[in-house]
């Protein structure tokens, strides 16, 4: 599902990448260039967006792994430097009194537009209703979050013959309270996902024919 959604153009990423590189150069100049050559500064500036992306991905993996083990009842130390994200998650669970049922559930579905698979984060229960909870450690919410969870919900309901009442995208922060998007609107989001899936398969076929 994640790979399919990468089909959606994200022009803001180009601006972000340029800003990250320029920001790196600005920091080096402010801190004092010392003996660092301009050639090395430019090389490192070009690498800065990838460094930030890898750091962000690593943060997400560590937080998700802790949550997965927590749901399984396995005790472990909170990841160093990421304690705020974990506390943010625990605060949300406690304050909203949700019962954690499943984590890292692998799903698969086949439609006329094509097939897809993925791994949803959490299935939980509140007021005797099933909820799909998707955990994010990014700085912002994105439209893809709703398409992703719609795909997960549809596949999960078909595979396990269970009804999910709503989807919650839970954004964690190291220093702020948890934030959420809560929706029970499935049809519109899933149809949008299927449009992306159709486009993804078209592009893959085009690439393979060349």
C-alpha cells in the first residue's frame, strides 16, 4: 500500500529538499566554516535530505517496534531519545480507554483495479466497536493517511469478516500531545485509493513494456 501511494506527486518535497540543503549550508556558515572545504560542504548539503529521511524512517521503525512489543505484553526500555513519542502513545491509550487487540496485521485484497497488500498498525476496541489505529511519527498529516487506512480497513474486513467502525490516524510527538484524524468515511477514501492503484498498475505495465 505504501509503495502504491508513492505514485501521488508530492511537489512540496522538492521545496523541502532544497530548504534542507540550504539550511545545512547556513548552519555550517553560522558555526564557523573552519577547515571544511566548500566542496565538502556542498557534497554534505546534497546528502542532507536523505540523512533527514533516514533519521525519520529509523525513528518510525523504533517507535512502531516498541508499540508492537508493548501490545504483545513484552517489556522493554523506551528507545533512547524517543521517550516522548512513547509517552505520547501511552497517554492517548490511557485517556481514551481503548483496548489494544492486534498489532502489525498483514492484509491482502484483490479488486478489478489490481491487488495490494500491507501491514496495518493496530486494531483496538472502544465501546465494543473495532477501530483501526494508524500511528504516525511525521510532523504533519497527509491525504495519503486516509487512503492508506481505507485500503487497510477494506482488506481487513474482507479477510476476517469483521466490521471496523472507524479509522484513527494518531500522530505522535516527542514534545507535544497526541493529535488525531478520526473518520468513518470509507467509500470516498477507498475509491480515491483505487484510482491511485489503477494509475500505479498502468505505470508499472508501461515501464515493463519498454
